[in-house]
């Protein structure tokens, strides 16, 4: 669809820019994924940037829709009730907020901060109808500076370098928004071409920086917004003619990129790696916290891993880090404030941190497990077992789209999906069907509790035939009885009688079986009923606020009354229930 060029930066220009940037990244997504070798060669930078801008564009569209829906309610001074549309400040704030909450990966998180930095300047005058070229120059400069501050250890030859070059070029460009946007684009394009000369990992792979390549596409969309012209995105050549990826057909020798990306004893960020490789997990979450707590969080996460990026402000932050201990990274967020929308991705053996003998860039793993989990502690436990997780907060069940994205993050030919909740079966089935249309073989195991998922994951063997693995996991889950101990929110009828608000409830296989006042007593009664039918293993998952003494008492009860039954206990975090129990 043809775009009407915008003379000034107003709300309509924000809307057009988001739409054009999304289209540009959609066209370039696979290409950008293919050249992604820094900071880790996980082949998803293009996808992450696309999803980040998609969230920003959706937020802007929601603002426009809200104004259009409110048109009929306009006062008499607005004849016909025609909606006036959002202000520039409303549009850019929506864009920045949408990018922040939807940011994916290292580059997506940095892009979100770039958009936030621009918004802080463009929305500076609340009643301004539009911004001129001078304001756009200031916005680009503030964006580049704030993004650099958000990264714990900035490196040159990255998207940060490209953003800084865009701001510098814009600083010296006279004229309107179109002239400033074009100067910024040309400066970014030249900087992108030079990135292989600044990062050895890029030079070895013969590619430009993937995040920088994505930013150049976004700036090209900005030029089109103001001029109606679509500039050529890719640079003609890099410094020393190093960009071999531009001289060969896309997709040729994709495995060479990963093998060339890291030399002996190096991981993809160019650092020395003793032994096998770098951090095993990517951890991302939104965080509600104050500035002081976030400052402490930065320091702690910096000591846990690398690729640390913390963006946001005004109480809401997006945290991204690569670590070996995913649980510790999430725990640090819990201590700082309220983390949610937690995503933990296991890089896996033989992929992004390997030194050349591993899986080639962009190549799918053979099999992966995707699981919905109810708490941060369980998310860490599942991730350490190799699963890609989706966190389900109490009252915030994931949508099918989130499950589809998790399947995509798993990047495997075959996926076993564990919903771990009876109410999510239809959602998971819809996600599985969508993933199948994208060429992924998906098996949905109807787990109804996270403890059933733990049992299934314990027998998961990727080396087995897919059908055999699914049968084994399904059998393990089906052989696991599950229970939870929780607190009644209101008076209601149950299978065990009438409960009052505040009563402690013990549910077995989804039905209320015990009503009481004491948490430990109810938990013991539930456990006794479950073990009356036999069992070999008891799994306990404690929620936040559940005393450790409860687990100690239950473990002692099993030792004393049930010979040859083993017990294992985990901390589940804010999982809704006070206690989850599984008996295999």
C-alpha cells in the first residue's frame, strides 16, 4: 500500500513508520537471522526485531483505535463526533511502551530502548502537534546515548555503533524531517558496512552485524515515511570487502557462518572460553521495580553472566541476560521487584556457544520440549532440563500466540508441548496446529499439572524415535497423580463439603478432597490419600510464602510411614498454589 509522505513527525507519521518498519523487517527477517553471529550465533535476531516492532505497531494501532472508538462520545464542540486522533506524544509513548513489553532478544531489547529514547524527546512537549527536523535530530541523539547506557559492556561494531553513527550524521543535516532521516540512514548504512572491521567474529564469518542490519532497515522505513522513497538497505561492501554474505546467494553455506563465527577457545562474543562454551540460558523478563533496585539488579546480573541489557524506566523495565544459572537470574529479579512474562531459552549443547563442531547457524534442533510453568522456580528447573518455558501467572494464562512463539524459539523439527494445566488444553491445541502449518512436528501431551510435566520431562530422551519418546513421556505423566494445596477465595460448594473464604483446600486430580485450617495438616492428609494407592516417588513444589518446615514435615512423614518411597522438593516461586504434590 502506497504511503503518503509526511512533512513533519506527527502521530500519523509514527503510525506509518511502525507499519513500514514491520514490513521491512518481515522481508529481511530470514536474511538477518542467517547472519546472526553476535553476541551469540542463535540465528534469531531478525525474528526478535520483527516481534519487537510488531508489538510497538500494535500498541500504536490500539491508540488510534481508542480515539476512533471515542469519536461518537466527543462533546458538542466537535461536530459529528469525529475523533481527532492521538497526539504525537500519545503515539510515540505507545510505540515505546509496546516495544518495551514486546522486546525479544538482545537486539530487540536495544531497539526498544532506542525507540524509548526517541519518544522521550518527541513527547517532551505534551501539546505539540508535530516535531520538526531539529527535534528529530535531538531524538536520534538521545536514543543512541540511552541505548548505549542500557548495555552493561558496550562493544563497537554492533547495533550501538550503527545507532551512534546515525545520530552523528543527523546532527549535521540541515532541513526537515525527511532530510534528517535520510542523513541518519546514510550514516547508519556506512557504519554497518564497517562493522566487520570492528568485530573479529563478524570478519571471520564474512557478515555485517545482524542487529545493525535490522536498525538500518528500520531507518530506511523512516526515510520512506517522510519522502515516499524506499532506499536500498544493504551496503555495497564492507571495509576490506569482507561482507561475503552480500556476494553470494542467501542461504548458501549457512553452516559456514557458525563455524567461522568462533575460533578455537572463543565464544560468539569474542571472549575467551575455558573449556566448552559460554552461558547456557537466555533469560528475559519484564520487571516492575524502582531505579535503586534496578541499579542493584544490574550489578548482580553482571556478575552472573554476559550480554546484559536493562532498558526502560518509570517503574517498568525489560531485562535481558545470558547466564548459566537461570534460576539465579530470575531470583535476582524477584528481589528487585516483580518480574513477569519470564522467558528462559536453553541454548543447548552444540549450538550457539560451541566452537565449530556444533549445530550450524539457522539449522533446527531435532527435538525440543516446550512447557507452560506456573512459577519462576519451576521455569528455571524446566529450563535446566533443556525445555523452553512459558510462564503462566495466576490469572494471566498465556495465549496460543505465546505458545507458538515458544515453539519457534525452541527452533526444532519436532516439539513436545506440555500445557501443564487442564484449562490450557484448547489453547495448546491451537498453538500446536499453528506450529504444524509452519512445518514443525508437534505432539501435545495433555499434562494437567506442572508435576506431571516434571515426570514427563524426566523420561524424555531426544535420541529415541519421536513416537516412542512421546509415548514414554505420556505414560510417565499419566502415571503421576497430582494435587495442590491452596486457600479458598470465597465460600463455595465442593466435593468435600462447603468451604469458607480463607479455608485451606487440598485438591487431588482437580477435585477438592480436604478442607481444613492448617496448611501442614491439610498437606499431610492429601499426601496420605495419594500414597494409599501406592507410589514410588513424591514430588513437592513449594510456592512463595510456604514455610520450608512444611516440606520437611512431609518428607519426614514419607520416611516414617512409606518405605521405599523417595521424596524430592523444589521451590516454585509465585505459582498461585501454596504447594503442588505429585506421586508417581
